[in-house]
C-alpha cells in the first residue's frame, strides 16, 4: 500500500489541466512504453534489436573480477552501454539511476565495501524483482554481514519522492538510461540536489550528432533501443549547465554502429555515440578553463592506477610528474575524493587568462597567435 501511494505521488495528477496536464500525460506515456519494452518485450539482452546498448569498452581486471561474482540471472538482464567503474569508491554512497536488474549495483557494491552503500532506482518492477531476489546471495558471496544494497521503485525525474536526502550521495552513476527519460533536465537537477559538495555524476549514455526528429522520437522501438531519445550533444551541455553542472568532462566515447539495416534506414544520416561523462558538483567551477598558474602532482596511489590517473580523455596525469592544470581541473581534484592522492601547487590569487589549448582563445589576437596557442596544447 505504501508503495502504491508513493507511485501515485510520483506519477502526479494530470487533473491540473492545460499544458502541464498534457505534459504529464506525455511523460507517463513515454514511461509506460519504456517499462513495457524493458519489462515485457525484452526477456534478455539477446532480444535487443541494435547494438546501441551493447557497446562495452575493455574492462579492467578489477571489474572483471567483480562481475564474475554477480549472479547469472542479473547479468542476463543487463541492457546498458559502457561499463561504469569510477575510481576511489571505498566507503562511498553510490546512487544508480535506472539500475535495472542490478548488475552495476552489485559490481559497485564490492568497490564501496561493507561500510559503503549502493542504492538502485528503477521504474520497472520486473527488473527490480530480479535485483531484490539476489540481495542476500550477493551479501554472502561478498562476505558482508548484511546487504549494502537497496533497490527503490521510482522515476529518475522524481527522486524527491523517494525520501533521499539532499547532499547525501558521493557518486551517481547511470548506464544508458537518461536518454530514456522524458524530462532530462529534471533528472540532472535531481542528481545535482542529491550530490554532496565535491560529488560527481559519472554516467554512460547515448548522444546524437544532431537533434532527433519527433517522428523518430515517437517510435517506441527506436526509443526503447536508446536511440531516438538521445540528446544532441550540445543540447546536453546546455541542460547540464542549467542544472548546475559546469564543465562536463568526457571520459571516453565510441561510435554506435547499430547493425540493423531497417533501423539504420530509419535514422538516416544521424550518428550516435556512446559517451561516458563526468559532472562535478563543485562551487567555483567556471564555464571556460582559466589559467591561474596551478599544477598538481599525482602520487600514484589510486587503486588500479599506479602509472597514471585519467580524469578524462584530455587529462592523463602521470605519477610523480608536475602537471599544469586550469582552475577547473585543480578543483576537480582538490575538492573531491581524489584530493588525498595528489599534491597541489598554486592558488587562485593571480589570473593569467584563458588556459592554452582549452578550445577558446583571446578573440582580439591575430589568427597566427590563435593557431599557435591551440597548437601548444594544455590542460583541456
């Protein structure tokens, strides 16, 4: 009864009429179609019609070991893109948006340890039933006195209805799910609200090379296959900024080939990509990479990263080497769980202009100077 009441609050009442009621009805229609697709149409990952949700990058040895301990039924119900393995999770509280049958939750439960906690949220009861059925099994396999996982039924746009406290989460992960949401800005705003200061949203999703036409968005198969709900990547950056996430960082990306002739014909020239982003909740981040003469030195102490730490696809920070950084990168290391693993040099007392090679330059310089600055490389 309590769950039904919570579901009623999350769904909202369309009785308000007007545009708000129509929008709520449309959101409910999208959610129902996605729930139907993932709860009933797809029995296992083999039923997917494209490879949009099957683009796993190479796994680290630690992640392979973790997944080897996840129950076979949970593994068979996995539909994600990419593998989520953010670093330095010991003792953290992790929230998985769109957890499905719990594959990533159970992998991450091993990295946070018995003192940590992993909470999964999904709107599909059939998937959650699988996840919950194996909680005790995994606690026993991991050697924990009790499960460090919890699975909640709800909508990722309405996390405020689930009793999760503001600023209570260290890391939010999501695996090929945000594109299925009818209100992506609401998802990002909810994530920002729940993160602690210095926390991050680390997630894989599908993005498009252009805005997807409405007739494709309305196709339930294309939407369920994580294609037509994909954001144009520049629109994603705008939404992230609006939610409070400044300077989104790409960790890795790869093209999606689809490998289904009928669907390829439908999408035409639109290209799709699987991308893993880092979004940090940090006071003081700027929209551009500014130079304050700062540097960091990596100690080589992050588990699994003895030689270098890769913050994103432009920052591979070699152990023991002085590494110049922009102000944003400095904060992403200094004001987060990564801080104990670095030495920091400099402050924000003197500003030296835009950081060379970050993608923007002094608009008043000559063309030659701009080219020279871009060629010099740098933080971003």
